[in-house]
């Protein structure tokens, strides 16, 4: 024990000597706490008394006590709910293994002396790093200082919870870290009048084996006159800290710089579950390894030799031009904040772009593009190689109203047309990048991404600052061809990567034949958003559904002939199933955005009579019906795959009069509500939601004529009118769609022949001819965001013939089964064709 105390005494003497060497303040030590001695101040005012706590001594300052200053070496200090206010120099210092616990207290330095700091940790043994580290645990306290509130050297450790380190002097920082460890938790604050926190070193305290570790955990570092954190060397000694920002950490620099690094320094920086706003500026040869994990975000530019690694769910949103050493996306996102005016930016990667892939977000003005001087866009510029193992999605935030990117008008997207988004100087591949969702919609029209590889990229478009341009990924209008376009570029990563000219600023009215922006090649046109064909197909498809639900008296009730007119007429109920598989051919040309489609219909109808009257020479029925069905519509569109599924619910009333000679007249009036959902392969199943109300009226008449041999011929005529009122809607691409009102009138003339010899099986065949008019409303598609709009035609149902074969079976006095299969085909060049069926049962009583 004597030897140990002697060594401690010698170190304490050396410590005092070093303190004297480093500080100009004169400590008038008024009270010593010696080895093994414990001194307690309990609610005592010992100010301005100064305490020197020597090796293995203990000082406790408790319960509202005050003291002038405390100096510790290999000793223990407890400050609880008390105040340390130094008259000169440091408030509290800790050397060589001292253990300091500070809670609910305030520490302030004097206004004279070389070090005017509330808290100073150092080491008395030289060289640095050979002695024991001082440790400070501080909670809910305030540490003030004029140059720094606190400084850490000698591998010292400060663990601070809910504590404020306030630099008060002009140009001050909250904390200076020379080496050691600082952990800030529970809303702690480090603040300086200049920069917030310094990570630095000098030869006097440099220790090769000892670094600096800064952990900001749910706390804030703030520089009121400069950067939040500044890393620098005071005399060219190496500085290589580890900085961890986690759990809601915040860096606030008055100059917009979250982290600044001076020439020759290096740092390893981890952002974990924090949202950091501010630039990272690395000057000269400074370098940093920056990683983002656990939903961390960095909003600011990064300049200098930084390697950036972004894990899944993280985002770096650059606010200005950034230049970094390398970028690795492992599910993360590198983007730009929303553009202000024409201030588009770029991120330049001097090395490789690697990782498993992720997301690149770019602001793009969708104009005509072409020459570099005409392009206004954020860009990713990669001087090295693209070595990603997966695909990187490009998310475009578009601006502008759209314009034709096919500047030479040849219907092909070429290497000097469109807008360059990503350029690569080294090796890459065509599918390294793709547009998220496959396209960008501006109004009704789509823009896609195209990759131009070595030997194809245009050197005149090079933005790599002297490096060669090997790959250029460009955004341009999509052009589609009726029979398939001839491939002209190396196969862009988006769908339809052939030639892609642009969307005109005013493409005219595709439905009216006047299309000033359409390419001159007869079988080419601009591609629209993939969901648009489903929108344009809706009127014809729903009119067809309504037409099938109101197909005729015999399809609804079977054979109503009851023989002589004086037979009683009772009540009845019926149920029937309808189904069909149809194909539509449009009357509009390919250039006018006409779309063929396939349609499937399934419906169930239930009904019955409410009134049954028997007259002297005729009978009258009146009743109701309710139906529920679905129809699926799949356009045949080169613009992209889409489909729509509609749910229909309808009610109707009907009245039928039959003369004693068999002549009958049937009238129907009904209403149907439609709810439809449109999906695409690229956007998913919920792109647009269509709503419509339909009204239908019908009057039909027929006369069965016996021709002998148990055969009957029955001519008939039917006149129908439908009206569909569509609700305006907006879809996921921001398209404002107005389908308006669709009206259709049809007249059917036909007849059927029936064999009536056996009531249990009465087969028949029929032939009908139908003429329709109207039914092709104009569809307005606009985008409020882009202040652009276009009108399209929707297509007519047209004329058709229909042949049918079926049978009626009277199973008993009160039960009748009936059914038929039909085939219809349009007359002329457009309309519906396909098969349908109807099966029903009617029970009378």
C-alpha cells in the first residue's frame, strides 16, 4: 500500500505540473482531499473554495451546496443538486481514472485563464493513452463554458443523459473531443456560439491507439454560428473518429452544414433511425465512410471523398450538387429534394455504383429535351462502374406540360433525343436502371426509359466532366406501332423499349381524326398510360352488359303462350343465369386510339309478377326483376396491359300484354348501378375506380304464327334505349377522367321457328339483325398537375346479327325450364362478336 500511494503521489504531482503547464489560471488550492479521505458538503456554501481531490480521495457535493472549482486525480467526485462556479479557469477537471458522477447540477468556469471550461477530462501521463481514463456520468445537468463547455482527452469518457453543454463565448463550441468517448442520450444538447462540437487533436494529446467515439442518441448538436460537428486537426496529426447518430439524433448547423471535415481527416459515420438535415462537407483530402440504416434519412448535399452506403428503408435526399467517392444502394434511396425554380442538381459518383439495388429519385422537367442545354433535370453521374446485383428503380417527380422528344420527327428515340437521367463512364448494363412503375404519365401519355450503351451513347450529351460516356439512360415519349415497332435502341429497361418519340404538348383530339402531334408513320402513335384503354372501353362494354340484361321477353320468361285467352292467368316467379364471352372490334383506327377488347359477362336475374289480369280477349302481366352480375373487360392494347372488373346491380319493372291470337307486347324499364376497378400490370389492381348509373327502356312485340306440322314462326321487333352517366374520377397517375354520358339506341328485327309437338321439349332457332346508333361519347383526360388535357373517342357498338338455338321444357303444369345459346357477329368492320348463353326457370301459381 505504501508503494502504491507513493506512485499515486508521484502521478498526482506530475498531474499538477501538467495542469500548470496547460492552464494559465492560478488555482489557489484552499482545501485538499487526500488518499482514503472522504469530504462531504451537504447544503453548504463553500464558494469560492477550490477542492483538489487527490488519489483515492472522495468528495461529495450534495443538496444545494456550492463550490468554487474541483480538480480530481485518481479520485471520486459526486455532485448532486449543487453548483460549481469557478472564479478562474476550469470548473471541474478529471485526470487519470477519476470517476465523476454529476446529477441535477450546474457547472460553470471562470472568465479568466487559458481553459474556461465547465468540465475538462485529460491524462497526466505522457505519452497520451498510457494512463487510466477518467469517466464522467452526468444527468439532468447544465455544463457551461466560454471556449468549450467540456473537453475530452486522455481517452476520457462522458456519458450524458438529459444534459446541456452550452458554449457561451464568441466562437465557442459545446464540446471538444481530442480522444475518448462521448455518449449523449435522452434529449441532451451540445451547443456552441460558433460550431456545435469539435472532434480534433494535437500532438500534445495524440495517442495512436486511442480514437474518438461520438454517440448522439436522441439528442441534439447545434452550432449557432457554423456547422453542428466539425472534424479537424490542429497540427496535422491524424483524426479518425467514429460518429454514431441514432434514435432521432439531430444535427443543426446555422450555415446548413451538419458535418464539416477539414483536410486530412477521416471519419466513420453511422446514421441509425435518425433524420439528419444538413450538408456533409469534406474538404481537401478528408474522407468518410457514411452508412444509413434502420430508416435513417439524410437531407443535404455531400461533397468530398465520402463512400455512401444506404440500407433498405433509408434515404439520402440531396439538397444541392453532391460529389462522392462511391455509392452503394442496398434497398435504400438516393434522391433530391423538390426543385426550386430551375435549380436542378446532380450527384457525381467518382467511383463505382454498387449494392443490391435501390431507388434513385429525380426531379425532371418534361420538355422536348434533346440538346443538353435544353434539358432541365436532376441527374446521377457515375464515373466508375455499375456493379449492382439487382435493378435500381428511378422515381421521377415530373414537371412541365410535356413536349415531343422526337426532335427530328422520324418516330424513333435516338441517343441525342429525350432527357438524360443517368450517365455512366464505366461498365454497366441495359437493365441496371428502370422506371418505377414502367412509365411516367404526363396527362394521358407515357414516357419511358431507354438505355444507350457503348458505341450508341452520344458523346455530345456527356455530362461526366471529362470521363468517357459509355452508358446513357434517357427518358423519352413512348411510341407504339400497330404491328410492333422495329427495335432501334439497345433495349431500355422499361416496357416497350423500341423507338420512343415524345408526347406533344397538344396532341390534338385523338378521337376526331385531327392529330397534329401524331407521327407521320401511318401505323405509329404516341403511347398513352396503360389504364386509359380500359377507361375508353367502358362505355361500349357497359352498354353491351345492359343490352344483354334486357335481351327480350322469351329470354326472360321463356314461352308464355297459354292457349286460349280464357284460361286463367296466375302469379309467377322466375330466375335465370346469363353468361357470355365476347370480343369487340373498334370503329376507331389505331392512330385514333381505338381499342379492341375481350369481355366476359356473368349475371343472375330474379323476378316475378305483381299483377296478373285476364281479359275477354287477352291477358296482362306486370312484374319486377332484380339482377346482380359482373363483367370483366380486357383491352387489347400495345400501350400496356390493363383490365377492368365491374360489379352491376340492377332493378327493373316489366309489363306484358298478350292477345288471344298470340300477339304480344312487352315493355321494360330498368336502372343499373356499376362499380368498376381498373388495374394494370405496372401499377397494380387499384389504378382507377369507375362509377356509373345506367337507365334502359325497351318495347318489344311478336306474333307466333302456326305454319303446320307443329311448327310455329314468330317474327319480332324490339326497340331499346340506354343511357349511362359516368362519374368523373381521378386515378393514381393523377389523370382526371370525364367519361360523361353515353347513349345508345338499338332496333332489332328478327324471328324464330319453334317445334311445339312435345311441350316437354320444344326446340327453336332464331335469327336477329340489330342496328345501333350513338354510343361513342368523347372521353376527356386531363392532368391538373401538368395543366394539360386531351379528348379521345370511345368506340361504337355497331350493327350485328345474332343466331340462337334453344329449347323450352314444360315440366309440369306450373314449372317451365328454358335456355338458349347464341352467337353474334358484327355487320361491317366493327362491333361485338362472340358466344352467350341464357338458362332460366319459371314457376307459375
